C-alpha cells in the first residue's frame, strides 16, 4: 500500500515510524500544487495525506486522475477545499483532524481579542514606524464583565467560551446543533449581534455561513464592538467590515486570511484602518497542534487500515 504525504513543511517525524509500518511512504514538502503536480507524486497511491497548504484543491478532476485512491486523510479540520461528496461517490473515505488544533485556534482568538481591546499591536507598530508615544492616542477597552458572542460552538468555540469565564463575561452563543454548552446562553443571531461587546467567529465555512456577517448584520452590532474571525475570511464581508472600521462602528478587527497566501501591502486590511490584526492563516500553527494533528492523521490511517475508519466527514 502506498501512502503519499503532501503538505508544506511536513512534521513527519512524529509519526514516520508508525506510517512506514502501514505502507510505502513518500513525503513531499510542497505548496499549492496543481492537479497535474499532485498526480505526478501520488498517481498510484491508495492513501493521500494532504493539507490545504500543499494541495490547492482536491476536486473531481484530481480524484478522477487518482484511480487507486481509497483514503484521503486531511491534515485540516476544514473540508471546503475538498469535493467530499464526489469522493464518497467513488467509494473514497475522507477523514479530517477535528479537534487537533482547536486549543491553538482558541488561544489565537483570545490573543486577538485582548490585543485589539488594549490596542497593543497598533501602538507597537506606530511606535516603531511613526515614533508614537502619546498614550492618550491609544485608549483601549476592558473586557472584564462584558458580553462575548460566539458564532459557532464547536471544538474551538467551546474553548473560546471557557476562556471568557476567566473574565467573568456573559457568554452568548449561536449553535447550529442547538446543543447546550455549559455557561453559554444559546440565542439567535440578531440577539447575539445586538448584545455582544465582543464577537468571535468560530464557525466552519459552508454555504450557510459564507458571508454570514455583512452590512446588514454589522448595523445590528453595538457601536465599538470588537470582532475577531479566526475561521475563514469568507464568513465576514471584507468591504463591509472595512467600512465599519472607518466609521468606528467596529473598534477593532482580527482576521485570519488565506493560508500560504501573501497579503498585498496596499490591501485594505493594512491601509484602511490601523485597528486591524491580519495574519495569513496562522492560528493553528503551534508545536503542540502540529504534534496532535500528525498523530491524529496516523491514527485515522491506522483505523481505516483496520476496517474501522474514524473522523470520517
């Protein structure tokens, strides 16, 4: 059995020995490969391990060109870059690493919330580049005792909620499953927008969540709200959030942009407002999450080989 591993900067040392016991392993440190480039590396593989940083897209065209493929073991939680429905039609199992990096992303969410509230990066940036030093130009906000709204109460959202308890915050949540979460008041989106001082977007990208926050929803938010999106950029309308930053409707915005994709120096995130923290999809990127992610991929492959597939999407 051939196992082809394609991602940028693969941390294969965590699981190399285990995977080599399961099949013939090839590892490729690549970025955003095209269909033909993937086929050249994995054309006769039964198992493809891939991250979205390494393979641009796993679509019908690519799947059809990998005739021996039986398992796609994703190194991501998100699946919007994979045609899962077509893979199922072809009898191919797709697994992900749900939960493996949730702690890291939740911590990044809190890092952005606190940074924006206290205007840390903004002041640091201006001190370095503009010689700023007047504290009265950088008045921030306290979050203690305020209200946090969380859009999406999955693995990440629940951990973000856990952090809010340390700040004695009221926690509102939007949860598609309607499953109760301790300490969180489940509400509808309009109520969450109206009553939250801080809003964290923690939902996956789907047809339902694409553009879930645009001008209409932003108008329902409190003036001076802090908004952080560590999910996918497409959940929040970029132009509308920029306009809200300019007007002061939004106090500060934290955003994770596309993975392994540069942000142009003249991008509105950088030019329209100084109250933006934008990172090219780095929230998951910690030593701890790497180890958990690779170990879970190996467990997913082993479970599939044993006829008991797990984390199937």
